[in-house]
């Protein structure tokens, strides 16, 4: 409602109410370990740089005596978080006009449609879902595109499935065999055995002495590194890194179909894999094992289980391999898919480590290879 303001005794004019503009706080990288100019680790926080819509943390290097604000995306009038949210709104199916309206509701700032269009074009090389967007909109509306279920499993997990992307990916011939995966993701939203996750044991805490002898661990630069490098710049709270990265990948890349996927496995599952499939799993359990897969992708004829690990190259390699292998075994039992069809990886902004979980649990002796050419051919196909 407009407010009246008195002028010159009897004259009155109408003034527009002042709209509060949301000032976005610090969006520099959450962890700064060295100076970008001299690589020195002798850096300290020194004040903040105030801009129209945000406040950024400044740093000072005691070695080269230079100040800096760590950010890769430079020269932007608007906060990076606002830009990334605009990309998410558009790519899940909203029009430019509707995306701009949602941004204004969130931040109190009017964004021109042309500005949002420029953002979409600029970040198109990283947001590859845009090419699938028109086809997904024929299947689901923007509000139906991503289905999220809050799981209260000791802490709150936002289990989310990108319905449009999953449907399109499974239409590809090489992925049609993964239809059981969609059935599981749909069923678990309404039939999740929550009691298992409250009373069971966490897979990430299990000490499993898997043999690493036949493991082929590949360290490469993956598309996920580039996406993480962009999305995590807009996160100032380290506790929000996983959630922010998951949201951006689910909305904008072309292969992430679900995040925070709950999986579980009991002693009967373990016995079946040990006795019927001859998997070598040096583990005994007296409780249901549970876990949540960070990121689930379908690409290149395989189901990929990804876990974001800060400082991935410096982490405990064996513990991470054990955790991801248990995730793959559990998801295999829950969906009926072969372990052969899974790949596992952990990554951060710089490194991406990938391996086949089948190499961890299945050891085919030389004599068995000679007696069973089909098994030998299978191992050759997956790169052993």
C-alpha cells in the first residue's frame, strides 16, 4: 500500500514503499589454503569487501603483501549464488520471466529476462541439461520435474529424483536395462524402511578388509570437477557444500538422476552374495547396514555412484573404497542390477578417482579363467 507524505502544509503526494533488498553474505570459496599469487600458506583474513548486493571476505598474504578476494567467476554485478539459482530455476523448466520472478521473491532484486538469458548462454558448457530441457518439459511440469522426500534418518536427508532426466536417460538403448533403478527410486519415496536407518549401522563406519590387489584406481579430470569448482564458490558454510553441489548437479548437468539415495543391506543379502555369487566380502554384520549415496548418475552404459570428498587426494583411500563398494553391493541387491553395471568414484574440485566395485569383491583365479571363457571375457571387457 502506498504511504502519504505531507509537503508544504496541505499538499500530499504518494510514495512507493521501500522494498527490502536481501544482501547476500560472503560467497567466496569456503576454504582458502594458499595465496593465488605466490602460493604461500601465510594468509589471514583482513576485513570484507562490501558490494551493492553482497559482502565478500578479503584475505591478506604475509609473504607477497597482497590482498585478494578468492573467486574464479569475476566481473559479475550480481552474487554468484543468485546466478546459480537463476540457472536452476530455468533449467528445471521455468521460463525466463518466471525465473526472474522467483529470483525477485528470493532476493528482492529485479533481474531482466535478457540478463538471465545471458547467464544461461554463458554457463551452457557446464549446464548441459539445457539440451534435454524441452524434451523433459513434455513429460513433466517445472513443479513436477524434481521430486523431493525428506528422510529423517538421525539427521535430515533430502532424497531427490529428477524425473524428467531419468526418463530421458533410460530411453537410450544402452540404458534401457536400468529400468529397475527407476522402479526402486520411485518405490523408496513412499516405502522407505525408516526404522532400518534409525537402528542400523552405517556403511561408512564399517571396517572391511577388502583386498585392493586387483583394483584399478583411475585418477582423472572429470566433468564433475568443473561443476564442483563453480558451484562451491557460492557456499560460505562448509556444512552446506554437499547440499549445494547436489542441487546444482541435479538441476543442471545431463546425467545426475538422484541425490541422497538411501540404501540398505542385511545379513541375508550378505550371505547370498558370499555363497551364491562367490563374492569375497570379509564382513559379518548383526545389524542392517545403511547409507545414503551422495550422487547417482546414469551415463556411458553404467550406473555411477559418486561421493563428494573435500581434499579427495588426501583422504583415506581404503575407507572410501570400502564405503562406496558397500553402496554398490546394496544398490545391486535392491534393484536386481549386476555389480558389473556399477562404477564408483569420489571427487572434489581438482581430483576424480574411479574404480569398478566388481574388482573388489570378485577374484577369478587363473584356472577358473581357463575353465570359463565367458568370465574371462567379462573381466577383459571391464578392463582387468
